[in-house]
């Protein structure tokens, strides 16, 4: 299961030639170069690749403002792929056709407000999040590896297990990451004298409910605990308060699928750099980072579209292999969770685009530039990640790779997600 992704051609966007490069920044983090795309419909005769080329052709027509031709071709594709059911290619094409239709409608002034497609109903998202946690390893892999890294860092503090621990979680969601860590702390011969969790989110009621659940769980363990809700109105206020850190308190910062949302435009990441410098000022013992291994922040729409098509092709392929054909959970996760992400990446622009994923190399440069150094993950953390896949997601397609002191989770030679730790 521990394999190498190597230089497999599936690990980079296909259908775009290396000789189609133009000068300019590749992303808000200024890594690499963008390129334009010229689509040849006759290069790949297989039905799957033909569908991919047709989608790329629509994107190419939209990028060149040939809206009439784009509408004509997209209408034909949408008629063929008009349902979120079918095999993984059919379902993927449906969601990308939908996203292209939204983008084209925005150009023509015929679409509903984009937020109606990308924001999502909070109750639906909550239910879908729990389904996501069950059907695909992304969430559990990130949480398990980050938790073990935090435990390793605490153990490395000498008498750290007897001190107060303060965890900052800047996207706590429903707090599902923390009960296993709390259990592990409580089971120790000398548990921490106190555990504090500062959890950030945009819904204050949800934060309070999360705090109540975690407090009740801590009480059942006999673990001294305090939860502090950090209400963030929008991502531009990602660090709105001076949160006190007490003397002799060990600080851990958890950034699981959060950093990419702090990039607010195509050309700069000043807010993100400011955020990281403030994190640095907390003097954390450990900072855990998990992000998609994908380049969805390119200023070129066509480059971004091709990258997204490859990334989600692998995601949908993994779901195809691990769930039965008519799985309701799979349809829910693909439509509500991944469909929303695809719509955001493809249809949104400017400050309205939130899913600005970057590859590990971009985050590495940014974190090192902010004064952090990469901390290797422990062998036990890697062993736990391998065990998680073997027990709960046994498909042969999932692979782990260690690279740059970080662990990458991939599907059939394409890395999809990484977890790393910093200090």
C-alpha cells in the first residue's frame, strides 16, 4: 500500500502540451507558470477520453468568449450527461457540465447568483460531512495523522503530558477530530492537567453545540477541559482576536483543509502570510497542515479546469471502486460536497472563489518563508495511516507515499491529499 506516485502521466493534468507555456505567475503563491490549452478532438479515440476532450473544448471556447459555440456543444453534452447516476465518467461529466453551465450563464447573465450553487445548505452540508467521513478516507486520514502528530509533539516536551495543552483548530466543523485524541490523552498514566480547544467557524450556534458535545465527552473521561468558540464572520477575519496563551501551556495549531481558503485573489496571498505570522507568534509546539494535492488556484481558467478535471476524475474513480453502483451515500457526497467544490473551482472568479487548492511545494515555500520548518512524521503515525486504509478502505487503489517529511494519500498513482507538520 505504501507506493510511489512517481512520474506517472496521470499525476499531472493531461491534454495540455508542455510547449503551450506563456510567462506569468501560476497561482496566488507565484509558483510555476500558466499555460493555455489547444484541444484536439481526434487525439484520443476512447469514449472516456473523448468526453474529457469535449469538456475541455467547451472550457476553451468559454475562455475565448466564443459563447455561442460553447453553448451549442455544452447543450449536447448536458443532454447526454443529465443525471448524477451512472459510472464514474458519467457522473463526473454531469458535475462538470453543470459547473460549465453555471459559468456560461454568469457570462450571459442568465444564471442564478453563484452562491446558490456553491454555498450549500448548512444542514445538508453537516449530514454530508458525516457521510464523507465514512465513504472516503480523506477526513479520517487527515484527522488520524494530525492527532498522532500532536501526541508525538506533546510527548517530545518531556513532562508535556503533565502540562496544560491548548489546541487551536481554525476549521473545527463538528469537532469529530478531537474525541479520539481526548481519549488517548485520558488513557495515559499522567494525563494533561488541562486541555483547551479554541475552535473557529462561521456558525456560532454550531460552534456552541460542538463545544457542548466535546465538554460532555471530556467530562465522561474525567479530563479537565475548556472550549473557546472563535466566531469568524468571513475568512478575511481569520485571526480577529488576541487569544491568550497561558504560561507553561503547550500550543498545537490544526490547519486541516483551511489554508487554501485564506487566499483571496489570483495574484497575492498577503492575508495568508499575515495569518501564518500570527500563528508563529503563538510559539506553537506543532502545526499540522492537511490540503488537497492539487493546483486549483491558477489564474488561467483553462489550466484550472484541466487540473480540476484530473483531480476529481481520481476522486470519483475511488468512490466507484469502494461503493456499490446505486449507493445513496455516494450520490450525496458527490453532489453536495464534491459537486459544490467543482462548481466553485470552475464557475467562480475573484473574491468569490474559495476552493483555491495548491500543491505541497507551494505551501512548503510559503511556510518556510514564514519561519516554520518541516517536522518529519513519526513511523507510528505512518503505520496508523496504513492501518486505517487496510481496515476501513481496503481497495487496492489507495496508496500512501512519504515525501518531503510528509505523507501523501493517492488513488491509482495520483496524489490527492497530503498531511505535514511544522514548527
